[in-house]
């Protein structure tokens, strides 16, 4: 299994806005058949729907056989999107680890709430549209600032409470640990970006930097970095300890420096 692929183009432009390597021209040719098949299925079933690609395929850093193809559909029913992803995963098993299709709604990016703002930032800077009408209001680049970080991860406290409830209810700690790690380190990336006046969404970069900024959390942060990739040996006690010593301080710092969703 290969790890996540860093986007070397991600950062801050001279005018303070977010830049990434996501571009239609950067999509590797090897993955074009997957995208073409996904577009055809979406167009056939939902002519007015939108389909985006994001992640390592969008930035050109994907590896044949070792990367996922990450897609985002807008106004395709969630069950249908999941079925399309499963079918394409089977069809293109020789090209990618899997095809994941998220399902959103056009209304998700509308309004002044932090979540809607975060969705607009994501669509503008991390997604490449493959089919469907262009979203409105995304022509201008967004600042690399606390509002963008809050839009992406201002729900981290909600997730932290949910994880504890799941653990208390007897959830399997192995898949739960992976979810905890990936979301927590994504939040850490936002926190690091605000602290350092930079911009990153890379979990490994965030883990290393946050451990230096908050050395008291270093052990918990190191565990999260491991679990983001491999969590097969996680016990319930391990997870509870990291929730206390790694995630809780991260949530508190995020609330103080970036802010949480209302």
C-alpha cells in the first residue's frame, strides 16, 4: 500500500490566496479511461449533474495501481454514486486501488455559513470539473486564512464527541482509529496553516509540524500519523488514550486559534 501523495504546488500565492496543483491538464493519461467511464454513467443517469475529480489524480501525482480515484458528484443520489464507484472499482482494479464517489448537493456550497464557505474553497481549489454546469461564484481565488481552515474543519469538535460515543458504544477500534486519524490530521493541517501563515492540507506535513508546535501532544500526534495509513493493531485503550492526549488538545487549540462552526 502506498501512502498519500504530497501536492508540491499547494501553498500561498503572492496575493495571499490558495494555490494547488489541481488542473485538468495535470490528470495522468493512464486514468482518463476511469474518468471517461464515470462521466458517461453520470451523464446517462443525471444529465444535469456535476462530476469533479480531486486528490492525486487531479494534481497529476497519482500512481497507477497504487492510488485511489477520488470523485465528487453533485446532485447524484448518494446510493447511486456509491454504486457507480463500486462498479468502476471492479472494472478498473488494474489501474487504481478503488474509485470513490462522494455525493453532494448544489445547495451545499450556497450561503454564508462556514461549511458552505469551506465547500466553495474545496470546489475552487481542489476539484477539477469533468462534466456538468460550472458552479457559480467560484471565479475568484480564496484567501489562505482562518476562515478557509474553519470552513474545512470547524466541525472537528463535533467529530471528536461522536468518536467518543462510538467507542463507548463498542465500535471496532481499527476502522474508527483510521477515521479519527485522517480527520484529526486534516484539522491539524488547518491549524498549522494558520499558525505558520502558510497553507497545507497534507496530513504528514501537519503531523510533523504540529508535534513541534505542541510537543506535549507529540506521542498522540505520532500515533495519529501511523493510524492514518495502518491501524490494524489499534486497541480500544490505545484509541481512548489518543483521544484524550492527542485529539482533545488539538480540538482546544483549533477552537482557540481558528474557531469552530456555530
